């Protein structure tokens, strides 16, 4: 690998690893304790704190990072990690192009400050993992091919493995508020249950049966959502809401044809009726935490922001070109800026929603046809700024007033209130190898100007200069 000048010594690769148990690994690292300036960046840009090559850490060519939430039984190709505060947890394995799977995957615990590997544990056959730790552990479940069903916990501090045998066939796992939520059963017989508990006692708090189902082939990856203030359970055409604390069912609804739903902040759900020919939406409903329809809009365009982080419940929710009060469904304002129409499209005009991020009280918009990025005041609908740009990256995170993107050329940050580019870190200035950063990957803002970014081959930590 060809590293840019001054960066070579920042590769944090394991030079020796002695496995003494499933969760006890001693890894000798050789980090440089200084933060390196990335060539060509301004004074506001963070520097390179550390970098890890997946193949070097794993000890085999072709090894790649994966997000543990997707499990390891099958490889869905998503590079990433679980942010558990002081520890980052990632999967590394050798990608098998023929089988479309990872060979001999392992979970690694990494120090979020230095990138040093602190533990490793075998991770073969995991069906998936919860996106939040519970009781200091990453909790996963065994996949379809496992002979014995179980929950498996990996201690965040040292990787110690705890296994809880189950009589259930688990197909979805989620966590919030230091509780586990587990969906299990036979989806093709409409015989399923949701439990809430912990690793030691998976149904400690409650169990609720549901007469819902689908085919195994159509099982959604997000069948169980608990991260928006209520539980939302979706299988096939059926969806149900439940109270996270008690498990009490709160509402049920149906999805017709090619409809889909998106959970939203403050226990809301957006239900979109979509034409099965892919020509757009016909109707969008906003459902509250009791399943009531607060608002309905028509039209083919749907707002689908990458990040939905409104400041509070006074910030309206966007449905097409309309801002709706999320408390009572009243229309607050409309704006043509929320829609983008392909030029000269004729009768089959392509209309899309432009919102890519709800960031506090600002909506960040991108019009792909006009090649502009703009900011909208969500309280008034007033446009704050608009900037012509040919650069359209993936919005990954927003913290401390900074929205952070990646595109094929690098990582960059915008001020959503003004549109100003705060800093730009080109990938080729971080690593001269053109293949080191090959897709949008996963980026998380860790706070205090620190960021972690992972693509299949490489993971880096950016941090401010002291």
C-alpha cells in the first residue's frame, strides 16, 4: 500500500496476537501518538489520528471490515462498525466472491481514541446483532444455519463471550434503553412473538404474541424498530405498534401493494403507498403513536432524509412539499424547494423529494437536477441559502453544528445554517493508494471534533489538533 508522506507510521496493524481464550487477545501496536496534518487541508480540518488496514490487522490478504449489525452468516457487503462509546466493534473476515460470504469472520474491539485492537473473538454464523449495547455487551443471535439457537454476548471491555441457549427461532433483534427486544417464531405460519429482556433472561420483562407473517424470502431486515420512541413490528402487509416498557399493543395497520413505512422521531410513522411499477408514490400518511392518521398528502414525491434529527416536537415533519405539525397534523407551510423535477421530462416527469437531512431546525436539501444544495428554516419554510454544486456526497452525521459528508474524493463538512464548507479532507491526501477508500462506507461523529470512518479495506480516526 502506498501511503502519503508523513502518514506511513500511522497504520495501526497488529504485529503480534496471542489468543488465550475466546475473548482475551493481546495485540502489540505501534502507533505514533501525534495527530498528523492532512496535506492541503485548512486550519479547521481534523488531522489523521490513526489508520487501520483490515488485512494487516486480521493477518490475511483480502480481509475487509463489516458492520456487525448485519451479522456474519451472510455477507451483505456493508463496511462499518458499532459505536459503543470508548470502544468500536467491527467484524473482519476474508470476502469470498464466489460464495458472497466472509470466511472465518472475527469480531474486534478497537479503542475509539487510538484505534488499537484490544480484543478479538470468533464470530461465525451470527444472524445479526443489536445496534446498541446492553449491559456493557454487544448482543447477537445465531443464524438460520446454527444447530442450537442462542443469544451471544461479547463484553465490550475484553470480548468475553456469554452464550444464552434459546428454544426460539430468532429472526430480529433490537435494543434501546438497556433492554433487548427479540422477535422469534415461524413467519410463514403467522406464529410469532416479541420478547423484551436482557442477555441472561431474554423474556424477563414481557412477551407478546402476534398473528403476523410473511415468507422467509421477504423477511425485512428492519422488521423490529425500537429507536423512535415506540416499538414498530412489521411483517409482510401487517404492522403493529407497541409500548416499549410494557409490550402493550398500541395500534395495528395494513400495508397495501408496494407500500412501505418509515419510523420517525417522537413515535411517528410515515406510511407511503407506492405504485408497484416504480413510478412514484400515490399517497403518504402520517401515523401517530396510537396509529391515528394525523395527516395525508398526495403526489409522487416522498421526503426521505438520511438523517432525521429534529430539535424537538415543535419542528414539523416533511411530507412531499408540505411541512406538517408532528403533534396534530396541521399544515405549517409548503415550499417548492422540497421537490425536484427532472427538466424536459414531458408527461412522465420525474419528481423527487430534496430533503437529505433534518438537522435541528434546518432542513438540508439537494436538487440533483438543478445541481444545488440549500438550507431551509424548518420553523418558517424560509430558504436560508442556496449554493450551486456538482458535488453530492452521502450525509453521514451531524454534531455540534457540523454536517459531515463523504463522496468519492474525500470527507467534507458543511455548516447547515449558512452552507459554508467548513473543511475538506481528500482521500488521496490521507492515503495515496486509490483503492484504499472505495465506497461511501460508514462515518460517525464521536464528539469534540473526532470522527471515525470505515470502508471495506480501511478504517481511520480523525481528531482535532490540541
